[in-house]
């Protein structure tokens, strides 16, 4: 389940359908529901942790999935949810990440025309006056923060290996789905030929033949759409894996090259807050996702001051 979702080719809905088709049921023997799949994918329990008094602590049970795969699932889910809480009218990249160093209030993006010139800035919603900061300048500073985060070669190799595993899993799933559709298409082709024979030998009247052919051709069109979707889903999953490999090579460049929606995914993965004062990002808070990687030494941060403790 985790590897399939980490490929990026499944929504919660389609993953639930897939797991049901593979025979997965609830512990009480009931039909698997989307809410259960969502809860399982989000839960740290499955990579060996327990939530105790609001904190994530090591568990004593055997993990069912490694942390890296679980982390990929969170990235995919966050991408699917990007059109939610952080989407605004103008979809400013850093909305939801910038905070005021003085009052701890949130910064907001804004743009307006004045005398024919477009002004774009972020500002503190509480302090307002004196906090207006150029959008492009702050976004350049964020890029530099990504340059401070470095991945150890050992962890980069682990991600590359994980990418290979996901691709193999994705290929297997895609091939199974494609073969099932091809089998259905073959069966319909046979039915069409049989209908043609029935028309020729008089078993079918013309109107009966036309009704049968119309139904079979509609079924055939649905299968063709399914084959096209399978190819599209595979390409989408492969792109997700390619981004994983790119990140292993160069985090800063991967962020720089990404489209805005993907940049928000990387922001959410690495950072929870940037604290701003006088137009400059003075401190940053790592996300919950990368705190364990920093603690384990898999990620390092090249900064003497300004990286807030987790």
C-alpha cells in the first residue's frame, strides 16, 4: 500500500479500490474505507513510532514500512492537498510559511497596481507598517535556505535505491492492470466477430445486431480510455520518482527547477516556518518530516545561526 501510494500514481480513492481488489479488509472483516486508508498512510505507527502525550516516541513493535517510504507518502498526500489551506487568490508561493520575528504573526502576500506599476509584497498581518517585503527578494532568500540543506551521500544512495524499488512496484502494478484490460479487449473483439457472424447467418436481425455492436463498442471505448489512463498514471508515478532522484543529487537545484506547485511541496517537506525581520529571513524552523533525518545525521544544515531547534 505505502509503495503504491508513494509512486504518486494513486489518489486515496483509487488506492482504496486497488487494495480492495487485492483482498485487503479491515481487522473486523469489513470493507476497506477511504478514511481508513488515509489514516493508515498518515500514521507514524507503521514506521515504528507511537504518539504518546502529543509527542512521537519510538515504539517497541516491528515497523511495517521504512521511514523514507512513509515520508514519500506524506509528500504525495500534501501535494494532493495543496489546493486546500494554502491556496489564495493569487497563489503566493510563501503564503503559510512566513512569520513575523517581532510579533510571531503570519505574513501575507499581496499585489496591486499603482499608477500603472504592479507592486508585489509580503507583509505581517498584525504589524503591517514597516514589514512590507518584496516578494521576489524573499523567494530568493528561501532558495538560499534550500542551499544550506545537504544530504549525506549515504542517504542519497538510500533514496536512489528506494526510487528503484518504487519503480519496480509501479511497473508490476501497471503491467497487471494493462494485461487485465487487454484481456477484456480481446474478449470484446471476439464478441464483435461473433455478432458479425450472427448477422451474416441470419441469427441476428439488423436492429438487434446494431444494439449489440453499439454496446460492445462503448465497452471497447471504455477499455481504451483505461489503457490510456494506465499509461498516464505510470508516467506520473515515474515523474515522482525522478524528482526523488533529483533531490538526492542537488536539493537546492531541484527546488529552483520545480514548478510553483512542486516548490510548495518541497517547502512543506523541509520547512514549517521562516521568521522575517526588516525584509530578511533571520531564522527557519525545520518541518516535522526532516527532524528525524537531522537527528540521525542523514541531513545536515550549513548555518551557524538562524536554524531553530526542533
